[in-house]
C-alpha cells in the first residue's frame, strides 16, 4: 500500500483488522517527520470498537482521544527513511495513528517515546510518502 500525505494530514486511530496476519511494516520516505502513536484499543470500559469496513476498525465517537490520555508508545518516524514494525500485542490490542496538524510535540512520560526519552521534541510536518506492508491471512 502506498500512501501520500500532504502537510498536516494524518490517519485516525485504527487497526488493520482481522483480514490480515498480526504484523504490519511501514516505511516512511520522501518527506517530513511524523509522530507515530499506539493507543490501547479500548479507551473506556463501556465503549466498543465498531467495524469501519471489513478490514479496519476505528474509535467510535465516545472513544475520542483527549490530550489527557497518553499513548502506550510514540515514535518519531523520520521522513527521509524509517521503518516501524508492529506485531502481536501492538497489532492486536492497540490502534495506531498519526495525528493531523503541522506541529506536534512528543509527550514522553518515563520513556514512552521510543526514540525521544526526554520528550518535548517539536516535529514540523510536511509532505510524506509511506509504504505499508501487510499479509492477508
């Protein structure tokens, strides 16, 4: 899958769904840096995920992510060449997202940002291309 993002475009929290094996690899190239975040699939005990399509699920409106919530993990993906691979728990029990916006800051609480332990790094977004690899079951 080849994705092209204009400055500030992102992807909402989602999973890749049950049609694929529990492993996804994404290569960022030809563009700017972004902050890739993993969120627990259920943000509230009484809310449920709904099926967006046969192959992807997203947060319902009652599960919107607020600024008070912290991701399970965030990683700065460098647009000039970086790879993120997630599998098992990260694939099955977490949604992944790249927020919309031109500027974003890493949060890092006790090293939650894998490559920015201190946090507070400001990432300015621009044009980006990514290649995503998934295997059908």
